C-alpha cells in the first residue's frame, strides 16, 4: 500500500494551525509543577485543565511487534482546553504506520492488517473530560472521558467511540495511586469488536521537578475470531523543565505471548 504525500503531511499542518491559537505562555492560578498530562502514563490523570488554560501534549511511540513491521505513532497530539472547573474539551491528531495497531496509549488504531502488510492510518480525535468527584477519605478523586476517533486515511474509516473512567488517591507518603478502565468499540479490517483496557499506576515524586512511576495495563479484545490478551509492565518518569513544560519517557514489556515484546513512548507537555 502506498500513502500519498498529502496524507503524510496533514497531521503536522493541523498541529501548526492549532498551536497558533495561543502562543503566549500562561501560569495557572494554582502554582503547581505537575501538569497532570494524560500522556505521562497509559492511565490518564484525574485532573481537568483549569478554565482559560490550554495543555498541549505530544509523543512518539515505537512498538516492537511480535511479527511484521514495528509500529510508529506520531505526533499523538492532544490539545486540552479548560472550559469550567470540572470540564475540558479535547482535540487531537495522529498518524500511525506499522503492521499492528497501537495498544499502549490512548490512541485507537485498530488491530492491524490480516496478512502482515503495512498499515497506514491518520485520524482526528475529539471529546471531553469531566471531574466526577473529589477525594474524601477513601472516596477517590475521579473523572470520566468520552472521546471519538475518526480515521481520515487508512484501511478502515469507522468512527471509534472510547469511554474511560479514572479514579485516584493521594497517599499519605506523598505518592499517588491511579486506576482506570477504558472501553473502545473499534473497527477491524473485517468486523467491529470490543476492546477493554484496565490499568493501574503508582506515581512517586522524587523531587519537585521529577516523578517516576510503575504501571500495569492491558488490552483485551472480544468479538473477533482471534481475541487477544495483551498485558504490559511499564515504568517511566517525567521531568519538569519549567512550570509549564514537561518531558517524559515510558517504556514497557509484554507479559504474554500475545503482547508486543517492547515499546517506548517519548513525549512532552506544554501548558499555556
């Protein structure tokens, strides 16, 4: 399959157009170093972006598939716009190439081709995130994310709805435990199927600027002849270069024969 030059360029053009909507950095009312990016781990943050603040997130993901060509996804760009104290709007673009879909981040890219050939796909993402509770003792801070991903180039063109529930607890030692469950109704090459993705992450601040984490997550499909069970173990960290700029890296290893042996995810977050 050959992709056109236009299809390869358009995600970058979209990023440039959307970024110029606000190039002046802003400092939110709460002077916090942690941005609460959703790309920092597979498990999203429980926080919404504050009203009047925008958070731009992007990354490059490499997946060493069991067979066929590796998967590369970029820019996995997400713009989060604070609307109220409990609501944010979400817009994004992505381009993926490889023999398998992406199952290690929040971007849904199907299950790959059936014959091992290369899969090219670009897509747009849109949706919202709402805070649903604040932490009160054992009652967690929680949020709900509703998104849709629409392919603009590739083998499949069905809009994929994705719903995610997240809960988190600030622990007495200064650490944080977050967990989530994500459901996506995805279009494969031959039919639609369900994908369930549970996760849990322990976040541990090392200093004001540095945080490390350890995470378990998985992708479990149903409704297709060759259902898969793909759990992963994934450590990672991020560094705050300024109060508004974060850089991070996470890597992971598959825990079953169905899982990709290794992946890496390098990205940034910029609050303005």
